[in-house]
């Protein structure tokens, strides 16, 4: 399978993972409707996903659960992504990080 098709399929699977989590949270009614700024854990979520590529050590997705503004999502996601990168660097000497906004 061509790399471009693998990447496209991986992105679609990641989107489905995010949508599934949004539906789960909405149906569980965890959020207070009038809460202007719920906890970060209610706004974003990290999910480890199985990679479509054999050579990848780890693939993860940060799911946007509530944000409507990209800068708010990036502000909330940054500490989580940095922590995951630091954790990965604790296990290996070097890593390559790719990002994709969809």
C-alpha cells in the first residue's frame, strides 16, 4: 500500500477516534452546560492508536472535545504533547515528531 494512502487512512481513523470520544462525553453528560471553561481533561484527550506503519514506535492523537477556536485547542494541547514527547525521550535517544491538524 502506498504511503500516501496509509497516511490518509491513519488520519481518518484518528478523526473517528476523536468523534467517538466526543459522542461518549456528550452522552455521559459529564460537562456542566453553563461552565465557561471546563477542566483541560474535559476539553482534550490523548489516545494512543495503532499505527498503519510498521516502523513507528508510537502514534498518538490529541482529540479536541470542545474547542471552537484553534488557538485555545493548541494552548491546551501543548503541555500534553510536550509531556508525551518527554516521556518518549526517556525511553529512546532520539525521536521524530510529526503533526497533522485535521
